[in-house]
C-alpha cells in the first residue's frame, strides 16, 4: 500500500512541465502507435533461489539392521525406482545365520510368554497370584513380544528360497525410490540399511529469503510449477526453509539433485506489460496510457522482468487500459518539448 501511495505522490512531485501533460494523439502525426492492454497478474517471479530434491524427515520407510552386518551388496543404485517385493540388497557374513536363529528363538519365546501371560491373567483376576508376580509376568511378556516383532518386521523383507546360511536377500517394502549410503565401515545394530521414499514424499526443499518467504505461493523449475506446502518457523541466516508439494515425475528431477528455482510471489494491483512500454524520467519509470484522444504518463514501479515483459505496479489502476508499446521514446521527447520524429 505504501508503495502505491508513493507512486501517486510521484507525479505531483515532478517539476512543472517535466512530462508536458497529456499529449493529443492528433499531434503525433505519422508516428506508428501500437497499444496493448495491461494484463493483471496475481504473482510475479522473484530472484532464483537454491533448492534440492529431497524428502522431509520421517516421510521415508526405514529398514534398520537387527544386528552387525559385515558386508552389504546393493542390487540397485541410490535413487533408483523399486517395486514392492523387488530384491534390493544381499547381506553377507556368518552373523546371518545368527539372525535366523535369533528370529526363531524370539518367536518361540514370545509364544511361550504369551501362553503364560494369558493363563496367569485369569489367576491375577481371581487374586490367586500377587501384584508383583503379575507385574513380572507382564513385563517379560511385553519385552519378548517387542523383540519378536522387531525381528518379524525384518524377516518379512527376507526373500525366501536362499539356501546360503551366510547370506540374506532383502526385498523392498513398498514401491518407492531407494536411498542409502554405501558405508566404508560395517553396519551396526539399529543402523539404516536403506530408506524407501514413496513418490508422494519427494519434493523440493527451497531456501527462501526471510523478507519474502511468506509471500511466495509457488516455485518454478523449468516447466514445472510447484505450490509451496510448508514454510519453516526457524531461520538459517537470512533464509528460511520451505517445502513444495509432491514432485511430479514429469518434472524429470532426480532425488538429491540441486537446482535453482524461481519463487512466484503473491501481489495485488500488479500488471504485465511489454518492456517497450516503459520509459525512464528523472530516475523514475512511466508508461503511456491512452485516455480518450490523448496519452497520459502514469508512474510505475517495476517488480520483475520476465521474457519480454515487465511486471509492475502503477500509481493508478491499469485495468483494461491501453498502454503504448511502440514509438514510446518519440512520444516521450514530444512530452518534454523536444519535438517529434
């Protein structure tokens, strides 16, 4: 609002005769005059910013290792698309046999603990066993069940039919893109073997200037325009992190790829006009608008340049206004009293 008020005051502040007032069209003689209507716009492009194709923490399906693994042979490259059930890695080492034994043992212990838990639950209800005895039974049951579930989830991904006791082949848990780091050291218990990122989670992470972050409605990368879905509440220097919606496959971008994105900023009272329509006078910008049988200079502020156009705001509304786009310099000279062509 302050910017538009300043524009309105600009024309009043110009020295008398600086623009020479309106120019009659009849006085322009044989000048070739072409007009285009100013096009209202709701967004305009800002300066390009750094972005990366990634996913937010917690959106990927993680496959942790149930124990130490000496060697992993990955069957697909990082970032590759995999289908659910597709083999993606072979774990090797003598501990693979221990994994299988641990799984079978945890299953047997969990089943035994469950039978004990159910039978003693009735005794506890009848006050046939003490509170401390029931607590010990319950704690042991849940402890063993957690261990079994941990191993069961892992072995649900093990491909059957592998007769090598020192190798386990793992399959992808869902259709996704795989993400992993080939570690130089062995994988310890709890370390990630791989992450699986569903297509709906892949997005652009964008570093937006703090001053304009809340005005950005979308970003453009090549032919792709992606709406901003979330804006961070913490700053990193002069920038704040933002994330777009899901990245369509048609954008042709790869997981981890770094790009430059053009932010699209929301704006009110802005228009798009050809660059040829704008001229400078005393370090300010103007366009010439047809008003009946004359031309009037209207002060403008340039917001952005895109292709062969300017996006600008004007001191007076330009809706449906005919803006001069040819012979502008010649008309400017006439307004300044320098004569025509």
